[in-house]
């Protein structure tokens, strides 16, 4: 069983950057696609980005395209979300999750981390 733990969240001013990490335990981590999702207060959880098991394919929500990048290091069992030019509307709890295939649908993901808070001040 793979377990996921996010880190790297915090408070940043608009225009700043943060890098989130998603550390996974379990020898089969490299078999999974990983997605990042976020949830702001009073809103539904929304897709942010996803990366295939080998890092060859990535996909981003339109709202973050050109500002966020996703990468993975399977040797370290870690996926990263680099977030640049952050905006106040990026404020949310960010979750990483694992799935058999890359997808923007959170229902495809069956292993979730506990989340990390990102707050962007204006």
C-alpha cells in the first residue's frame, strides 16, 4: 500500500513561489500516476496537475498552466509541484493523490495525502 505525505505549503505574497513535495512510501510508487488537487474554503476539490508513472506525460488545469510545473523522482519516491507567480486565488489546501492512470477526475484516485495549506496574500 502506498501512503502519501505533502509538505512545502506556507504563506507567500502574490507573485511569489512555493514548491510542494509529495513523499510516498511503498515500493510500488513508481507504478502510479500522481495528481495534485486543491480545495479552497466553501469550494469543491479541483484538479491542478497530474503526471504519469514515468513522468513522460503531464497535464495542467487551465488556471495554473504556464505558472505551475509538476515533476517526479521515482528514486526518491517524491513528486513535486513547483508553483510560480502565485495569485491570491491559488489559496487552498493542496492534496496529492495516486492513481493507476493520469486523470483530472479525483474519483480516479484512491490514495490521498492529508494536504498542505497554501496561502497567497495580496
